[in-house]
C-alpha cells in the first residue's frame, strides 16, 4: 500500500550496466509512470512468492502442502518501502531462485551435466548484474558437494556454465568498443548506513526478524530430523544460501536501498517452519500474530 500511494520511477545505478539497459527497455512500456513501475514490482514479488511455494512443494521441504512460504515472503518484503519499488534485486532473486531450484534436482536427474551448466549460468548472470553476487559461486560448489558424487567432468561443466556469461560479456564489450564496462563492473560497498534507515527502525526490524528466524530455525531442526537424506541436503543448501546472501547484502553499496531484499527468499523458507509446527498450535499461532504485528509496525512507521 505505501509503495502504491507513493510510487517512484526507478533510477539507473552507476556501474550496473545490465540493470540500466533493462530499465531502458522497461521505459518503452511504462514511460515515466511511477505507479506502473510500483504495480509491476508488486506483481513481481507476488509471482516470486508463488515460485518459492512451488519450489517448497516440488522438493517436499515441508511435511505438508502450504502457502505459508508465500505469505512470509510477502510479509518480509513489506517491512521496507524500497523493497516494493522496482529495483535490481527483483531480477537477481529470479536468477538465484531459478539456480537453487535447479540445484535441488542435481541428485534426481538422468542429465546432471545439463542442470549443472544451467545453474552455473544463472548464478554468473546474476553476478554480471551485481559484482558482490560472485559470492554465490560458493553456493554452486556446496550444491556440487551435497548432491553429486565427485566427478571431474561434472565439475568442469560447472566451471564452464559459470564462466560462459562472463565470456560472452567480454566478447560483446570488445566488439562494440565498450571494454570500460569490464573495468567499472567490480563494485563493493557497505550497505548498513544511517542514511538508509533510522537507527530505531533498524533495531526494531532486526529484533523482529531475529526472533522470527530463531523460531524458524528451532522448528526446522525438529522437522528436518524426520526428513529423508535428500530433504536434509536441501535444507543444508538453503542454510548456505541464507549465509551467503547476508554476506552479499553487507558488501552492497548503501546507495542500493534494496540490497537486503536478496536475503528474503531464504529467510522466508526458514521462518515458515515456525508457522508450520504442528506439535504446538499455540506456538505457531503466536508466531503468526507476531509476524502480523511486524507488518503493522512497518505500516505505522511508513505513514509517520
């Protein structure tokens, strides 16, 4: 609601050439309509929430079919208004979620090299949008160790898949005489800044998210212990996904206000466990209303 009441036209980000080219394409459709961009952003977030639910369902991450991961993702992306304005991280989350979805299928396919190549390709494409996402190469290595027995050919395919987008990027930059793009691509920063959010707001939001994350991890440990080996490996990969995304968020420039949106898919998948705890309905109900109080607080702060 705050994003639609106060729509914004996304601005180009210095050094993020792929995102800037993407904005030029969108400007052909949306022109200078801030409402169109904000509405499109909310639709994108809704579709991502459904994709997260779809991943959880197909790979049996939870003991039963549920839309709770979608609810939690939409809740977490509502805690900060810039998350709901169209931004580069919306694109990055699509690429990373697609790669994670593919990784979960590494151990259940007759064509592992095809999936390995595709996962590496998506992760490198995300890194071309934002340099700090090179850290997600570690997630590919984790998936190779967790889901595949060691095979030198498969590891070679993983490296080929990961380097292909960068190879084409350098070739195209050379052909169109824009090699300076390669030089400006490496950009790092520190995203925690008092100019991004007020200290009080940051402390309260961090407290809420830490409590929700703690309950999710507590419930996850109980549920995962009863799961099969493949599901346990999936949850190990998701845990690494969260750790790496936090690291990426820290190393993103403070000017990119949507930096911490990169952590929300993994957080939503983990926090959902707290609302799915069947042994203690009072506990899960408390977590549900506690999460709603987070949304009320954020809406109150947005209007004051």
